[in-house]
């Protein structure tokens, strides 16, 4: 489901709005999503499009340190699942930092690719050996 700016027509993904949340469009207009809390299970339609303006900051990404705990791939997989369920973007740094071969391996890239396909996500850093990944989920289908 897309929410349009009444002033310029730019569209924002409603799944990025927290309940009763407001955002400011780059054109200066304030946009409010009046509907139900999307985190409660509502999934936006496939027609959802995101406004891709650089100054848009609807939701601050969750920041995960991939070196904590056992420092392996489970942190990555759990973080991706959390991002998909909540609809919140995430940044994972120090991916698999405690391993002999740190960074993303093929099996981890497979998990990232699957999560991205399921949610039409925007992903940065999805490469072999990458120690940092940015994941912005879209509409889960």
C-alpha cells in the first residue's frame, strides 16, 4: 500500500510508517498514515512503491554488531528475519568477525538473496567477504 504526498504526489511505502506516524516529504509537506498498525500483521499490496529520494528518512535502521555472541551467521539470519517481520531496515556490521574467514560466505548470501526476494528489499553490501550489509525490506509477499 502506498501513501501519496498530497502536495507533490511522491509515494511512500506504508509499511515504513509506524502507527499514527508522520513523515516529512522532501517537498516539505507532512504526511500522516491514519490506518491500522501495520506491525500487527497487515501486509501492504504488491503495488507498493517507495519514494527513492535521498533525504527520506522514515525509519532509522536497526544497527546490529555481527561480532557479538558467537559472531557467526546466525546473527545475520535472525536479523534478516527480524527485519522482515517488523518491516524495519537494518545495518549489520562486523559480519562473522570472529571467524577464520570473516564476512559473508555463499550460504549467507543465499539467505540475504532469499529475504530480499521475499520482500522486494533494497540491499547494499551483498557480496562475498562483505563485513557490512544494509537491508531495507519492502512488501512481504
